C-alpha cells in the first residue's frame, strides 16, 4: 500500500506570520522537508509559523519528534510554532504521550493566528 506524499503549501502569509498547509504522511523519510520549510520561514523574518495539519493522514514517531524539536528551536529563537487542526489520530497520540504541554496546539488556523495569552 502506497502512502500519500507529503505536500507543503503556503496557505496564508503576513509580514510576521506564515501558515503552511501540510497534507499527506509526515514520516521519517520526508520530515526534513517540513523542517526546512519552517526554518526558512523564520530565517525570512517570520516570528510565527502555523502548521495547518488538518490534511495529515499519518504521522510516525519521527514526525512527532520533529514537531517537538521545531517547537523548542522556535521558542529558543524567540519565535512561535503553532500546530493547528490536528487530525484525531494525531491529537490522540499527542495526548497519549502527554506532549500537549510541550507543543502549542490550536483547534483551527484562525485560533492559531490569535495573539497568545500572556
């Protein structure tokens, strides 16, 4: 059975924020593509990147580990990474592994674009 390829598309952009729509499978063999896209957004001056994960069909442990690594890097650099619209299976994995405190999650892209509560 063939898995859907990872597709990244700039869905919305402003001077400070970028929304990247992610579809397909996020697995070890393609996680580097997403990592490069997020790093390029921050290198280009964006302070917030929102990953719209509503189109993700499968995430393996390498994809999940990438999310945690990217979150830590973004926060360390003074930026924000927000994971939005997680599919149920991905959300369940995050909750099962108790990663909701380490990842910034939002139910929708619109909620992710709102300023964080301080």
